[in-house]
């Protein structure tokens, strides 16, 4: 099917803004030209792509399907243009990273600081999502690579990973649970206490539930949240025992203690996930090598 690229470009901007007027501003063309382009595209595809009303514009199911395919293509084109403009230089361009809030705050900050100090003209864009959602940013072309926890069910077969850090997860509590201090307990015993953990959309939740299933135990958390910081806050006031990465503990070690388990939990990793079939910019390559070679975080 021979369809002009410009029609898909107009569709992409309307689909992202859900506004014909806003799309016209971004494309520097008239609103009527935008509307006419969409009508031509719909006619060529023999599908209605948008539901138009006086109050709003929304995608039809067919429009949503098309957007899922057009968005990665548009991002790849933008990425290619950026690569050419950079001319393999670190004197400009953009570094686009996907990472969870926890990894950003407690792991990536020193690396970002060091990279910015060395290459101040490179624009750094960090997109915050859960580790599972960060995997999707790669396929859609929104990031050069993502820094995620591993194992990660969101990673696809088209994505490669490089391990950059290994860590353990720990259960932490305050003095309200002093009977668990310096006393090894089993997961069977621990599950009788209120467990605070990340919600089901996280790799940490997947990991802990798999551990309990392996031991033929049902895990019913007392509280599930989307933030490790909130879990720590609730553990500090005694609402339960929080399950968090061990690298949180230097900050909270005086207020919380680590519960000692009889079972040894497997280590997890922080990895760089990327599509090896998509060329990386010089900035992305440099930052990736910095992550793999350095040991900035303690």
C-alpha cells in the first residue's frame, strides 16, 4: 500500500495530542490541512482512526493499533536524525534513559553526575517507569536503553541485557518487632507478620511471590505500594516489615534492623536492557561503558 509518509506524520501528532489544533501548531500547517490529511489516510486505509466530537478527539480501536506501530517508527526516525546531527560527537545530542524511581535515586545519580561533568553539552533525559514498563520504552524507541531490575518479565526476546550490579533484597523492621532481632526466622514464620511490599506491577513483587511459591507458601501482603520510600516510612512507624533492596539500608540503618532469614534469597541484578539491532549514539555508548566499568555506588 503506497501511503505518503507525511500522512502518517500528521496522524502521529494528532494521536499524541488528541487535538487537531495542537497538531497543526506542532506541524506548522493549518488545522484544515491536518483534518484533510486524516481524512485521506482514513480513506486509503478504509478505517476510521478518530472519533471526533465538539468537545474532544479520541482514537478508535483501529487508531490505537496503528499508533502502536507508527510511534516506534517515528521515534526511530527522530533518533536517526539526532544521530546524524550529533555526527558521533559528545559535544551535543541527547542521552535517553529509562529507569525506575528507585534505581534512579539510589543507583544512577552518581553516574549521571559524573557523565554530566564530563560531557555538559549532552542533554540527558530520564524517563521514570517501573522496571517492567521500562522494557516497553525500548521497543517503542523512546529511550536508548533502560536500566532495570532483573529478572524482569517485561523484557522481550529482542532485547539484550548487560549486568552492571548485583544486590540482595532484605526484610526490615523497627523496634516494634524486636522479637525478630538477631533471631533467624523462616519464611513460614515471617508470613505471619504484616508484610509491606511493592505492588504487583513491579519486578520486586514478581520476585518475592516466586520465592514464596517455590517454598509452597502463600504470600498475602498487608500493604502494597508503588514506592520503596513509602514502604520504608511505614516500616519506620511500625506498620509492618518492609521488603526492600539492601542498598537502602545505609540511609535507614539506625532506625531499622534487617530480619535474618534461615532461607537464603537469590541475588538479583541491575541490568542495562537495549535493542542490539538499533545503533546507539556515541553518548549512549559512553554512558553504557561508564556503567559497566565503574563502581561509583557503594
